[in-house]
C-alpha cells in the first residue's frame, strides 16, 4: 500500500515523526514499511497558459505553442502532445529543469532547436515531472490555476512510503485513515477525522436496488446524486492521487478514487442517465455473458462471478472494474454512487479467473467490513457536494444482516504469559483503548473487550494478546539463555542416511541435490518403468511433468551438465556423483493415501569403480539380516542409454532403497555426527563452458610436476582455469607427466583458436624452459 | 579390532607381493580368486567386521574397504598392462599405481543440515521427518489456512494429477500437526524437522521451486516469546559461530499468533544490516486443537526458516540455484 506522508500528516496534525521514523515504527509494531521515494516538483517548473498554437512548419505531429508565463512573459515551445488547446493551463519546464525519463533517470533540460524551430523549454507530462508513469499528454491544470506560479506551490513536496500490509490487517489498513489510526494508537496521537456529513435519510424516488445473494454482497449502498458539474479536480486532490500512483481523470472519478485511498472502501460512480434502468441488481453472471470494461477490454463471464446489473445488462464486474458506456465523463450530470461490500472469496476467485487485479479487487479480495462502506459513502457524498456541486437524492442501503460486534472475554494475565515478562493492567487497558476497543473490566482478572467493527481480524482472546504484544513492542521481550536440556539421540532414519552419505563421499563421490521433477526421457532410456510415476497437475515447465521415480536419471543429467570433465578418460578430481533423496510412485501402503514415498541413495560411478563392491561395503556398515541385499541394485547402466547420451559405457550405477533397508536392520545403527567442518567461502565459478586439452610430456628425471604446472599456468595466462595431473610414469631416462588443462574464461565462451594459441604457447614454453618433449 | 585391522593389512601386503609376481592373464585370474574374489581372503575378513563390537566396526570396515578397493584398482591396472602384451609403456589407459582415490564431497546443504541437527539435539529437540507429498488438510486446513483464506490462494502450490487433495508441501509446518497426531505426542514436546519444500514459481537467485526448510516447535504450559528469542539466538549464535543479534517484528502467518518475523543482524558479512531469517510465533490455538492439545492449558512456539538461506549466508553463495545445479566445480568446493 503506497502512502503519502503529507496525507498522513493531514490526518494526524500532531505527527512529528519523520517518514523514516514512521517506517521504522510501523515495521516494528505493525507490518514492514519502507520509504520508497519523494515527489518534488522542480523549481524551474511554473504554470503557464497556452495563448496560440501554430503547426510546426517541418513536422506534422508537432505544434508551436505560444505560452503566457505570467507578468507579461511570452515564450514559444515546441510540443507534440495531443491534449493541448488554446487556453489550457500547463506545466512549463524552463531550461535547467530536471526532467524524468521513461527509465526513471533524470536529465537537465536545455534550450533546443527541434526540426529547425527553437523551443524555450518544454510542456511537461506527469511522468516528466515525477508524478507517476503517465505520459500520453502534458499535465493539464485546472483553468482557474494562476499563471506564472511555481507548480510546487500547488503540488508540494511529499515523501512516499510503502506499507506491506499483512492479510490480517487488510481489513482496516489498506487506507491512509487506517494507517493514521494505527499510528495514532502507537504514538498516542489523535486522528483528525475527515469531514463527512450524514448520508441522506430517505430512499430516492424512482430508484431500486436488489441483491440476489446477500452472502456474496452483504451490503450495497446506492446514492443517486444529481446536478454534478464535471471538471478537473482541485490540485490538492490531484496531488494526493499522483502520490499514490493514480492518474487524475475528472472530479467525480477522482473523488471515488480519493475516498478509496483515504477510507479503504472502493466506490464506483455510474453515469445515471446512461444506465439502462433506474434499477440496480447485484447478480451472478450468465454463462458466457460479455462485458466491455472501462479500459476497453472484453471479458467473458461465468456464473458465480458477480456483476452489477441495470435493466438486464451487466454494467460492472462487482468489486473489480466498471463497464464502458456508463462511466462518468464530460457532460455527465447525474450519478449513481455505489458503495458496497462483497464477500472476499467471491472477489478473490473472480479476480483470479479473469486475471484482473485492480485497486478495488485487491481490497475486496482481502475482506472489508460492511461498516467501512457506509463511512466511505458519507465521505464521498460530502466531497461530491463540496467539489462537484452534486445533490444527493436519497439513500438505498441493502444491508439485511448487520454484522454483530464480538465481545471477547480477555484475561490480562495471558499477555504476560505470552510476552515472557509482566505487562501491567493499566498499560494493557491503554493499548486496547487506543486501538478503539471498548474495554469493560469485570474483575481484575477477566475483562470484556469489544473491538471496533472494521477490525474483522479480532475475534478471540489470542487476537487481543497479539495486539497487546505488538503494540508493547517485541524489542521489550527479555533476553535470556535457553533452558538446559539433555542431548537427544538421533533417530535411526537420520543415522543410517548420514552413514551412507559418509560412505559414498569417502569412496570418492560428490553429493548432489537435484530437483525431484522430471520429464522421464532419461528414465525411459534406462528402461525404468514409468507406469506408476506421479504426475504434477500444474508444472511450471515440461521438465516438471512428473515426480521422479528413480534418482538415477537426474544423476546422469548431472554427468551431462559436467560432460567436458566426465568424458575425460582419467582425472584426479572426483567425478562420481551421488544423491540421497525421495522418489515417488502411485500406490497404497505409505503414509499418504495413493502415493508411496521412498528414500533412496544412488550413485553413478564414472571412475571405473565397482558398484557392487561399494554397495557391499555400505551394507557392511550395518548389522543387517541375510536378505538386506534385496534393497540394493548395482551394475552397469544400460549401454544403449549411455551411448545415446554420449557418456562413457563403463559407467556403473548403484541404488539402495534406504526405506527398505531400515526394515532389514537387526540392530540400531549408531552414528556420531562428525565434528563441524571448517567454514569455507564460496569461490565464484564461471558460467561459460570449459574446454579441456590434454598435454603429455617427457622431461628429465627430477623435474617436479609442480614445476611443470607452474610453467603451464604462467604461459597459459588467465585462460588456464585448472591443471590436473592425471598420470605420472617414472622411466629410467625420462619422467612422463600427463595433464588435463582446463581452459575457461569468466567473461565469454572461448573460441577454438584462442585455446589452440594458448596451448601452443604452453608447449613452446615447456620445450624452451625445461627441454620438455611434448608427446 | 586391532587384530582384524592388522590381519587386513597383512592380507594386503601378501596380495601386493603376489600381484607383482603375476605375469599373465591366467595368473591374474588365480590372484583375483585368491584375494579379492567372493571367497578371497580380503572379502572373508571383511565379513568378519560385522561381528566386531560396535565402536570398532566402523574403522575396521572402512580400512577393509579401502584395502579391497585399492586391490581392485591394482587388479584392473595389471589387467590393462597384461593386455598390452606386458609391454611396459606409458598409456593413459593404464593408471599409475600411485594414484590416490580423489576425495568425495558432501553437499553444502548436508553440512548445513548436519550442523542444525547437531545444535537442536543438543538443545533437547527430537528430530522428526515427514512426507514431502502432503495432504492439503495438513498443509493448509489444520494450520488454520481455510480454502477461502487469501494465504491459500497466494501460495503457489504444486498439485498432483489424479490425486485430489494431495500437494507438494509448501512448507514443513504440516509436520506440526502430522507428527503430533501420528506419534501421539503429548506436551511437553520439543520437535525439530526439516526437508524439501516446493513452490510453483519461476526461479531466480533467491527463489527456488525447490528449497529446504527447517522448523522447530515447543509446546508446554509456559513456553513464551522470551523462550523463542532465547532458543533462536542460541541457534544462530552456534550456527554462525558468532554472537547473533536478532530482532523480532510483527508479521502474519495463519498458524501462529502473535506471528512474527525474525531478523538477524548481518555480522556474517559484517555489513550490519538486518537479514530476514525466519517466520515464527506462538502456535495458534486452532492449531493446538488440531493436534489434540488443550489450548487452554498449553501454549507453543514455532520458528521456521530456509536452510538454503542459512547455507548461502554461511558460505557466501549468491544464488540458490547453484545448490541444485549439479555443477561439480561448485560442489567440490565443500
């Protein structure tokens, strides 16, 4: 929820906290809030009136605007905006003004010649002034705005905050008034409630409102207002809307928006004369019913989605967006103001189904009190009267089941029991009262607390405890040491898993964690039956179609991801991979009905190691019965699959069903967690692919491998990412070394030519410096 | 133990001496049968490992396996050598005898998880595990997240095809109720659980479709926010090896009330700003009731956070996707 600091200070005249302090206070007591930016109109921007418009001689879309900048000053600027006419009051930015670009960055305006015509500055759009993102035309100001005055005197500097209102507070805090009340409770301030005169008493003649299902629309207030004169909103109101990211449209539409951001309840104004009938019905949509929205989009509706109907036609999607054709525009004289309350889940569903989220739907979808609708209606009618000359004709209020206020039994001692230190009764009573709760102290131990009607989240004692605790402040919770406890034994599932993990790692394998999704392509190649695989209903991509049924396919994927290294015949680096994780299949008998989850350990051995021997050595870690071998499968991977994946045919695999193995244990496994390893710091790795070249050389006996390696790395320079000695042979007359050289760059994929050149440099250096004979 | 290890060592010496004398394929086959075949001397000794006293078993088993693997390697090398007609020549296919088993590596998330398990068992917590395919009633309903609750719609949940009512758990919190009911636990309890969790969302450097969570829970008659603060501070201090400074601030999770966010001052990188570490709170009375725990008598605390995040902070890893990349160059750093 975007907040204007100026707006808050208007509602809290005694507020002395700066924006950053407000953000901190709300973050520590209510919800995370940050200062996001400022609005500050550049002092070089002044009001001006267009006195003459001449087509640009050299450009069809440009005009030369002669403007009056006050005190007799006249200037000519080049302007391409479509929305200007003679008499328009505009924002004139003189050279030197800082103008906001599309990207959000600013540039300093200078005198310019545009297509041969000199322009003494520019007429600025809202975006160029830092007032939101609108850039379809220049900012037009009310016709009564004095010319030659700094724009900042009409739109004063403001600071913007963003409150990440939690769902439980969306009932009362999605508005400036709500936030002001919250701050008033926290800082012991008084809210200057906005002026709202009582709503008209009797029903208006001729109008009717019917509500099909009061569960989905608990309240509907309809107020016909006549004789409005459509105009621009006063600048103070426009400034408020700019601050919350809205574009001013006309006084009536602006008032409905303004009141939503002030009071929290969305409103809608229909042009009454354009409604098919003086009858409003809230009903569910017909199958396939089509409505064209305000912004010209066609929506196809379904039953269960709520519409506002007039004379059999849907004129709005309830609580989400108005329809075209009945919107308030220039010339509208009579309105029907709607202030309603809709069931949160209904709006949530419709908004999700239509993929349409508006400021209105966001508020209704999280739940509002029907009481807020009446408050917002009163405020809006007051403003429509004062700012647009409207006359309310009466009120229809369909509210068949008024909400009951809950009276909560509250034991003040419970607060201390949760807080961890004593919170006194007077402090508690003060907090609850500032939160607008009615507090009756029946005894010193039992109170009755009635929360305000807009706090839908306060329904039980635990809710009041939370209120007390957060207002009191979590920073006041005492610090202490945790209770002393006996060390707990590690359960066997953990023990056996960690032992297998250690065994696989100490046999030279690298542990991976894979995402447990798959397409089943590799699984099928490996001949793994995928009939029982569990499919994901809503995968993000095709690679998430199924839950894995075996760990092996993704382990082979891991080899492919490291294929440069894996395809080397030998390496002194570990390249075997293993994983311990869950696999799933359809079936009964597990914890979850319909799906069997089992934990496996699996390894793929690249280095020629014997999988059977490895599996045997793992089983020997445990006291098992004779049939424990059933839980293990080992062997070569399907050669055809390996060939298809261009992986070495000698790869062996191993799988141990740990869930099953647990049932073959004759004795509890014992495990001491290893002492924590020293903390390592991650070294960034290049995202560009490595290339491997081998070099084998004969050198004089006594030449050390390190010496050779030093020459390789120096001669190869930054392109050499690693040198791996993979073979040594000490002959009688010569020593032979073989290295893999890994070429890789941090900034690009290396070309063959670059690598060859580096490799030749290395060979030359080895030959020159130690007389190496390159084989 | 010493005697079995000594016997294994003697067996290895004998086998090596004998292998040096082998000159042809038939001799090699005889050697294999005598030393490393199924009935060979080394496997025979290895089978005796399981009869050793518990404390000695591990070392003997490890030593035995090392010997057997080393001998198997030597066997293959000899085999390759014989296959090139006994010609003693350098060949990349015949690995030299001095080559050592390269060290394996545990995943950084394993190191992290082990440390968490170590700290929490020391703090008296019982370690619990549960399924990652979860029933919606545990993932949502029993945690006070009704079908109509906005939090349910806002969570990007993976659903299973043909299995209505099943989801990939979006957090490990369903274990609060599941583990209490399944094990018929009664307060006082201290539980710690962890595991993979899933969100159907596009991945970026800090959000994975798969991520790991840890959570702890305490229920007794008096446990309160001061205990939450104490346990959490102790946990992060021990995990990062430096005195942790934490701050609690209000937040909202339907299954706790008060609900709060736990921030830790960044002393790990030394920048000092507040890092979001975990969500926490007092267990909501509806959730206690779902556990069959009398909420008028007992109260509980719970805290859950991202294990990936702990590992990223501790090791300075900038991108969560690295954990699941299978990149050997990354994994061999740990």
